[in-house]
C-alpha cells in the first residue's frame, strides 16, 4: 500500500495546450487510511504573464523569484511514483501536470494521465448543493481556508479523500483506478536533484475577488450525473468570473469541452442551466433591475443562447422560488516621463479599466496605443513586474513600465495641462 498524492494547481488560464502554465502547485501525500503524511506547496514562475489575478490572487511580483516548474519537476515526480494521483476536477489538474512535466523535459509516453477525482465521487459520498470544492468541504466538515490557493485546496481535497475512505471503511470502489495508477511507469529522474526552493504566497496580500454574485449563482446550479458536465461547468464558472467571455476564452472552453467528449447539445444544456441559476440569483430580492436584465441578455448571447431563453429562464426561476425548489433539473506616472501628443502608449495585462477603453481614451487625446517599439514612451501594466511579452520587450528596449494608477495620474495631469 503506497497511498495517494493529492495535487492542486493554480494556472494562467484554462488550456495548457495553448500555452497556459502553472503559477502555483500544492502537493499532499495521504496514506491508504486517509492520514496526511507530507505536504508542501510553492509558487511557480510561469515565464509569462500570470493570467487572472482576480481569481488566484497571484501577481507577477509574487512569482518573480519563484522556481520554474523545471526546477521542482524532480520533486513532483518523487511525490507521484507508485501512488494514486488525486485532484478535485482531476481532468483539469492532470492535463496541466502532464503539460508542465513534458515542458520540463520529462518523457511521458502514456497520456492522458490517470487519477482519482474527488469531484467525481462527491455525489456518491456527499449531500452537497454543488460539486464546488467549498460546498463539498462544508458538507462533510472539512475546513477550507484561502480557497484558490494551491496549498489550501490540495489539503481540502485530501480531507475529502479521507472522508470518502472512512465512509467506505477503507475499501473504496475505485480499486481499478488504484491498480492502474500505481503501476504507471513514471520516468526516472537520473540527474542530481537541484535544491528544492519554495516560495509561498502571502495570504494577507492575496487579491480579494468580488464574486458574491457569482457564489449565489453557482450554489444554485444543479448537480449532474455526468462527470464530464461537472468538469466543464467548473471551468465555465472560472471563465465567467468577470462576466465576459473573450474570444480566447471561448476557444478555451471549446477545447475543454472537446477534451471532455461533450456534444454541442450537452454544452448548450449546461449553458441553459447556468442562465437559469443566474436568473434565480437576480430574482433573490423579487425584482430584476434593468442592469440585471441587461447582464442576463449579455451572458445569454455569450453562451450561444437566444433572447427568448432569458425570458424562459426568468419564468422557471420565478416558479422555482415560489415552490422553493432548485431552479432546474437540467444538466449542468512616474517622474521623468512627460507625455506629448503622438507618443506611443502600450497597455498589457488585466487592469481595473478595460484595455480597449484605455486605448479609445488615449487616442482621443492624441496618443497612439499599439505594440512595443523602441520609440514607445511608456508601457502600462497591472503589475510592472509582468512577464508578458510586451513587458519583456519593453525592458529590453529600456522603455519604462508603470502601474495603471500611476499612468492614470500622469494622464489626468497631462490632459488638464493641455485642455
């Protein structure tokens, strides 16, 4: 009996096959009797921009001195050999794990990686309102602090695993998975191990997400009997945190759905269920405001649904509230920088104001947004330590990089002076 290794990763995006990388990993070793044997975590320098800080709370500054995945790869491999890999939404985490190991030069020949999914088994062992990690943990009394940090999420998933093992009297029904995973031929690491250098996030600095509205939505999502639907919905919720689906996020969702083997009809059913849950959240106070209706229409359009679907979702939500039943039974400026008209200004990364809004604004005052060149006056980034391609190029040219707040002060002072 060699036990389990629970993992959790925070990432720059949703699809590793399109260049998204791991920015944090948490690893917890658990015995076959649910006892935690060892646990560790570290931030990871993705050697690119860190992606949605609003979700994982990690900034470019946080990962600047963190190890790359290649540096920790031997220790990750050492935690996997002869054990069953476990994750909450294992399809997602194992795809990133495999991608990072291959990127680090590990010769994985048997893909996709196999593992045990605590999300998949949650409907067997829990009576939780949703398959979200926090709801599953609440249902069985497992503590989850600092959600969306890899260490906390991995420990929480380990707690779920221990609960499942206890309920099954340590004779769980996933024997075939255990046999297959523990026979997996992980490549040996023959070189000398580098020093294991770990960098941990400062929980006090972790970004706070304004997601109370989202929480009300996902808590009303019906559970699905199909694990593939649950896995897709978990990724959809992350993509919709900012209430907007960019084109690349749409492409990412297509890739996730394809990897999960979902048909177009199944995906539209999930989208319809999400819209109904959103309508239920909007009706919580008995009134759908003009802004809430506009947002419902906007989300419906993004999800490939029709305007009439919003009306139908509101009717279903109204009846559900009256009956106190679930909403649906369906599937689921810096000193020394002086701006002048004609100057090129470049924006990179996620900022408080949309990049397109900034570009329209500066263009209206005679500045030129665009790509980074040697003549660029300033690059504006959500974090001046950004590892985005634009920021890296700016540094090579000696172009100053400032925060959005600094540029806003600089720009406001300049526009007042030129008015």
